[in-house]
C-alpha cells in the first residue's frame, strides 16, 4: 500500500530528525556551503543500505533546483560586491598615435606647412561621485537584503527537497512493512493448510476444507506480489527524488518507532504559527524581500537629487615636428644686415645696417623631453542638476512602490500558506490519533476473535470460510495499524518542527 496523499504536507520534520543538522540548520539560517557543479553528481547506490540522512545528502547534491538556487545566491553576492565597488573612483588610461602627411599645422608654432608629422598623446583620467541622493549606498543596502533573501529561499528549496525525500523514504518503509505483513499472512495460512491436510488425510476433516485454504494461500501470494510491486515503486520514487538512475537494488535503514502514547498536542494552532513565523526560512526570505523593495524606492528617489562629483586628468603628448628646434640662449648678437644698408653721400658706397639678433643654439627634443615638458594636470568639480527628464524619475518611484506592494502581498500569501499548513497538520494529527486508537482497539478485538475462530476451526466447529474471513479481517487491520502508527508519529513531528523543538524519538 502506498502512503496516503495527505502525508505530503508538512513531513519536513522527518528530514530534520534523521539528517541531524540538515533540515533544522537550514531552517535556522545555517546552510552548509555547497558549490554548484556543471552536471548532476549522480551516485550509484546498488547493494547499499541507505539511511535517511544519506538519502537527503544525495538529493541535496544532485537536485537541479538547488544548484540553480546556489547560482542565484552567487549572482546576488556578485551584485552586492559590484554595488560596493561603485563607491570607488573610476580610473582610465588612453593613448593615441597619429600620422599626418601634407599640409598640416605645426602643434608648436601653429603655422601651417607641408610636412610629415607623427604625434602621440597620453591621458589618465579619474572620476568619483561624491553625492547622488544616496542612491549608491541605498543600492548596497538593497543588494545586501536581496542576497540574504536568496539565501533563505535556497534554504526553503533545500527543505522542500528534504520533504520529498522523506516522504519517499517513508513510502519505502511502509511498503516494506506491508510486504512483511503479507508474508506473515502467507506463513500462517500455509501452516494452517498443512495442518488441515494432515487432518484430511487422517479422515478427521472433509476434503472441502482444503480448497478454501488453498484459495486463501493463492490470495496471500497475490497480496505478496502486490506488496512487492508497491515497494519497488516506492524505491524507484526515492531514487528519482535523489536524482539517481533507477534499476538499482538497495535497502533503507529501519526507523524504530515505538508504539506512541496518544495525547493531545500541548500547543494551540496560534502558538505553533507564531513560533513558525520567527524561524521558517520561507517567511524570513519574504520579509527580507519586503525590506529590499522598500529600499528600492529610496534608490529611485535618488534620481531626483543633484549629482556632485570630482574628476582629474593627467595628459602629455609628443610630436615629431619638435624634435629639432633652435632655442634662444638669452644673449643678443649684433650682425650687419645683408639686405638692408645705407648709401654714403660722399662716395656713394653702401654701408651695412647693424641688427641685433637673439643668440640661438640648435637643440634636439627627445621623446622623453617632450613627454616631460608637455605634462599637464587638471582637477574639476562638477554639478549635475536634473530639471526635466520626461518624468522618468518619478515614474521609477511609482513603479518601485508598486513592486513594494506586490512583494508585501507575496509575503502575506506565504504566511497564509504556512498558517493553512499548520492548521491542516493540526487537524490531521487529531484525525490520525483517533484512527490509530480505533485501529489498535480493533486489532485487539480481532486477535481475540481470530484465536477463538482458529480453535473452533481446529476442533471442526466452524468451516474454513468463517476461519478465512476472521483471518483476513485481522490481517488487514494489522496492516492498517502499521500505517496509522507511522502516520500519527510523523504528524506529531510535523508540529514539533513548526515549534522548532528538538526532534527525537
């Protein structure tokens, strides 16, 4: 028999119980660091005996949604670090190499001429934002809250995977218990058939009693086949929950669950719900999303404020036109003019006019000389004031507020789901307690009835049909008791999980 459908809600407590620190640590915000890989790390489990914790660990390693969640956390962490780096100044270096031929302007004399010039220029510039409405710092806060939210959401995904594995693990345990019950039923029927055969051979009972018992043996064998098929399907479901290929033979460790004492749960639904609000990762993640959305509104408001910044530049250049120049020494030379002169009236001879010339010497400007001589530095402070931007800034604020409200509604929905799950778990606990108590009482009564029917059948006082009916009723009720026992115990652990209590048997 398969586990009932209603077991699907809230069985995370089992994962916490058997996996030590897996479920509870995740719920308390202490997930183990896991590095996502590039492919599913599927493992072979053939001929192994797996415990619940081992199954959960394999599922956490192989689950694709968890690996995606880990990548989401890594990306959120990257966004946070980038927003922090945005506080630092920008620094850029640029270089330019230019070749000119023909009529060009000499960069030193500003005189146009025909020549070939090679020029090189270099620039280092830096810029930093001093104030922009606190948008940079609010963005850091928003990204930090988003990172924390993604971490909590990853924990919630890990809890869901643990829940799925736990349910499938319980399906295997239940299927194995049902198979054991079916095998015991066959053993009892076969023993009764052998005894009846001896009595028929001795002439103490009619041969007709054998046919009914043989039919019961055949029915018990069918029950074993059905129970084995159910167990195989449960094992396949567990392998698929761990993302491990099917077709492997393995066993699971038995959880020794003592017969429970049925007592009312000590806390009310409201008390359980209030405790769950304080530590469940899904709720924590939703609350962090609300804070991040509120911070995004402040980020959008920053676009309406002026931006103040500072920039600096370092520049220099080289030109081949300045490699060879005549540089003045500071002294004056007097020389006769070769083009201008005076006429001596006495003999009509030409007398040269003396002219003063600054003394110059040929100088070669090297590459390093020009870079050093042309070095320039500048610092500037700038102000950018938004006056009209097509209402984009104000519309971003409205959009951020809408997103904030949507995030609040999502958080309300998550809290509503948690409350409904707790209410459902509380109701199911009461129902399973009543079912377990009634089934246990029924088993006790049917055991007594079967002992009487077996004694009377052995004495020939009742026929095989009545005997088989009594035995079948007892067998079915025992199987139901096994299921009711697991159902009640684990539903108790569900509410213990929402109470954040130590989960031990």
